[in-house]
C-alpha cells in the first residue's frame, strides 16, 4: 500500500479546517514528534493511525491515500 499522498492530504485538511500538527497527532494517538516523522516517511503510517485520522477528520480512508 502506498501512503505517499497522506502528508499532502493531511496538510490540506489541516489548512482547511484550522488544525495544528499537535491536534492531528492527537487524533492519530501519537506524539507531535512522531507525526512529523510520519510526514517524512509516510510508509511508516499504520492502518490504525490512518483509520483514526479518517474517522476524526470525517473523510474516507481512500481520500487520505489518493493524490
């Protein structure tokens, strides 16, 4: 599974909805530092983290993955 589009999609959602990196990290049940690492290496995102993000952001899992 290719997660390369996830950081760009999350940045877009953060901007549109006014979320900070800390808030996004909390939604994924991780520290802000870990979220920054995931942005650098999107392949390290777990399905559980992405599922939590899609649930909290009210987008489909596929919307996080598509470019």
